[in-house]
């Protein structure tokens, strides 16, 4: 009996020692207020910008007492390295060798590993690279979209893949979102992008416009960190410092845009957007939309327009009660979603903080757009297609009925795979007009038949 008691006491003693050691180890974990996780893909023509920005980041200085700054950087034709920025220097944490920074799984792993090793009350993830919003650009490997272009691998993250990464990161956070998702990259502050990433971060920080070459002013950002900063305050600091740096600041004087979106305001915005689109599709407002598109603020790609400016212009030009009401609701929802908006330079007076895709010409409407979650879950793409029908098909039919085919010829010259559906509908209506209703004279009908044969060969 005494031996049994002695054994039990020994087991308790061992457990006590183990628990004490575990508690001591846990006590050593330095849970800071903020952890910044910067995914710096410089395996491209931004290599020297990475060198400069790393130097700027070292301005964290004494603020590293309450903030971690962890950077994974892959330079041009060099192995990737993860650094911790502290005490005005960069401490090597890990040498990775060659990695594909265009792989969303690499990004997700970096963020998850950093969260595990450098726990904090708040987390900010910064994606540093070229950005194209949802939009396509041409490269040696074809058409690519998204962010984080690794020229050595030829890979990049699509917006959908970025969404997958954020979903994985959210699991690692126990179902919580990142506090901030920041894009130190061009053209990322779009409704299409925000729709995909909204479940992964409370605040989305980025630019509607092409970023000037200097990118984020990391010295100004990290030197102005203050203990106790909340996520919305941090987001506003980044956005404000960015615009100020280009307003005769450390980066000179250039046009720039930068805003902060509140992700939990997106659902109301989506509902208001759909209500507005429904009204815009209720009648033929194509001539007014033509005028709106001629005046609306555009960004690096002319198909990227400022959404609030578009809606405000449409409200001014379309004298319809339903449009007025739904436009007001949509503008109000956009303003609630935009926590901060900062601009500098020329041509930015009507850059309100959220861009959206709207190519004026149907042949420029990329067919891949239809596959975006934003396009599938809102009426925006349908509204654009309805505009094409009314601005393209009706004028062609009216002209053909008068014995002319000039507009039809112009359309066929530009027609391509992007506007196949429109071409098919146009073909059906022209056949009905000329050969069923026979509202064309014989000469015009023959010309239409010949031209439709040319259009068919392009489909």
C-alpha cells in the first residue's frame, strides 16, 4: 500500500514539474500587440525596390517592443529568406532556397507559420508585388490576373487562389479573420477583389490606381506606430501615410489613391448594388450611360472605373425616380464601406475608394469575368450585358431597317470571343428582321446575309 502511495506521489510530482515547465515556456511567448507579415515577391523587376523597402522597414526601431515585423522576401534570381525586422536591423529567421512566390500555398504557409511563432492581438498581412486587380495582362506565358508575379516560376496568384489562402489562414486563426489585408500593389481596390477576400480580413487596404514606383512609405508607417492602436486606426495610418508620401512627401509629388474598406459592410453594399442594377436594366438608358462612361474617373486600365462616381453621374443624367432612389442607397452603402479614402495629385478628385470593371465596348468585356464570384453573385455583369444589347443591337437594327449596314460592318470588324453571346443575339434579330418579317429591301437583305456569314466565321 505504501509503495502504491509513493508511486502516485511520484507521478504527481512529475506532472507538477512538467506543468511548471510548460507554463514557464508559455510565459516566455511574447504576445505583442501587432504582427505584420509582409510577403515580398521581388523575383521580378521590383528587386531594387525590395532592397529600399527593407531598409525603410528598419525604422520600426523601438516600436518593435509591441510589434513584430516579419518579412518573407524572394529577390530576383536569389533564394528566398524570412527576416525579422528589429533594432534597426534584419535578423535572418530562415533561408528557404528557391521558392515559387506565385503559389498561394506558399503565401498561406508563411502567414500561418508566422502567426504560430509570433502571436499577437492583431495581425496585418501585406502582399507586396505587382497587382492587376481581377484584370488580365499579357505576359510571355499568356494572360494572367491577380497578384504576386514570380518571373522565375512564371506563376502568380489569381484572386480566387488568394481567397483559398485566406480561408486556410482563417482556420489557423481559429475561425477569426486577419485584422488587415493590405495590398502594396497596383489596382487591387476593386469590388471584384473585395468580394473574394472579404471573409478573410476585417479591413481591406489598397489602391484603385496604379501605385507609383515608391510603393508604401514603410519608414513613415512603422515610425508612427503607437502602442494601443486598434485595427481601424492602423488601417487609416497606412492609407494616410501612403497618400501623404506622394503629396510633396518622402516620395515626391505624384497622383495616388488609397482607401480602407470595411469587409462586414459588403453584404449591404451588394444588396444595394443589385437594387441599382435592376433599375438600370428596367429601361433603355444606354445613351445616358455612354455619357457617364465618357466622364467617369478611370484608372490604369480604362475599364476600371470609380464606382461611386459612376453611380453619382448616372443619378445626375437619368431623371427617373427609381434610379434616383437606388443610386442614393448605393452611394450611402459605398460610403459606409469605405472607412478612409486618401488621394494626392491630379485627376483624383472623383476617386472615392472603390473601383469596378466596366468596359464600354462589348468586344473588350473579357469572357473570364463571368466566372468571378462577384459576377455570379451580383447583377453588375448582367447590367453591363444589357447595356451592350441596347447600345449595340438596337442602333444596328434601326440602321438596317433604313437600308444601311455601316454600324453592322463596324461591329463585325471588332467582334471576338468576348462578345459571342451578343453576336448570336444580334444574328437572331437581324435574321428575324430581314428574312422573317422581311422589313429590309432585297439588296440590304443580301448584304446582311453576307455580313452575318463573316460574323459567323469569327465566332
